């Protein structure tokens, strides 16, 4: 008898709650509306061949202020730029140097080609727009794995919208 009373209580309580939740969801829920799309892009000429990412994103970490901008084709082919994102200015060349220097905001570029990692030994990044809504700029770099692989990245551009 106790089982029947418990089942009746659950049906009496849960069914109206589920109906109410569904009514609220269909009456004014924003979950069914598509999210606005942003247009991010990231590309470059690598050794004379056009390289364009299929996915681009970026942001600045609240703690530490690290700026990261990444363009990727897949998990084994991507370009990423990292630097200290505090007090960056537009129209200034931030150099990729080894060792990284404070005046260049510790700028670094990594090119992952078919899973092999190449690091910028020289080059630069320049921002044309830097705000809390958009980061846009250009870059170029000479990269190496310090053994035998090298590549030349030219005419690089990125646009990241927040």
C-alpha cells in the first residue's frame, strides 16, 4: 500500500511541474533562438602557400593578462600568438625574439604543422584594433623547430570579435 501512495504522490507532484516547465520554455525561452554569429578570421601565406584557418578565436585571461589568438584548421595544424595583453597599443610592432623581451610584451608565435611544433625566431605582430569588442591585426614570422624544419609566414592577418 505504501508503494501505491508514493507513486500517486510523485505523479501528482511531478506531472504538473513538468507541464509548467515546458510551458515556460515554449512561452519565452531564449534557448530555442540561435546565438548571434561572429566573423572571426585568421590566415597567412606560409612558404608561398595560402593558409586559412577554419576556426579562429582569442581572448585575454583575467588573471595574469595573457593574450592568446589562435587560428586552426584541425588539432595538428594551427598558428597561435601569445603575449602579455596589458597596455597593448595599436600601430606598434611587437617583435618575436628569443629570448622574449618585456618591451615586446613577451610576444611569441607557435606554428603547429602536421603535429610538429615550430617557434618564431623572428618576426612581429601589430594591432590595428584592440578593444573589448574586437582584436584585429597583422603578423609575420620566421619559424623553426631548431633541428631542421623552417617556415616563413608572411601577410598574416587576424580578426577576433567578442
